[in-house]
C-alpha cells in the first residue's frame, strides 16, 4: 500500500495530453517499509514532469485538473484510503497558496513538505506504516 500511495501521483517526460489514470496508479512511492523526504521530493519532480504539459514550471488550470482527475481515478480503482485522502489533501485549494490559479513547484514542494512533517509523528525523517 505504501508503494502505491500517490503512485499519486505523485507524481515519464512531459506529456501534451492528460495522463491516463492507470499510468498514475502504477507509480512507485517509497518502499514497503518507509517513505523518505527524498521520496517526496522525487514525487514533486515526477508530478511536474508528467502534468506540466507546457513546461513553464507551474501547473495551470487545465494541467492541475488533469492531475486531480488522475488522482481521483487512481484512488477509485485502488480503493486505497491513503490515495483517497490524497484526492482532497492535494486539491488545488490546498496547494495554490497565493490563489493565482497556478501551482508552482515551490508551492507544491511546500505543501508536500508540510504533509511529510505532519505525518512523520516521531520526527525521524521517515514515514512508516504506524504513522500513516
């Protein structure tokens, strides 16, 4: 389950069209025993490589909508509560902090870092099964 988290994903070179949900559901994230901060940073990179179709360093409305749909479809197909939580947790309203309609790499990085730190209950730099 840990390996398929946002497999949301999170996140293959840049593509011109929407990513198929089955592609997203196959993403590997972390290991069977833990997720590291490096895994989270790699996820952000993968999200942008996959969904930033115009390569401008930000996810515009169409690109983020494709990301939303891919997460929702992957969660629906997997029935994973972790993926289901990512549908809401990674919504544009939670990530686009300056409300300009674009999600920049730095906004995504800050959101993922905040998520990581909130889930890493013991502060050891690893998210393990007991923490999520």
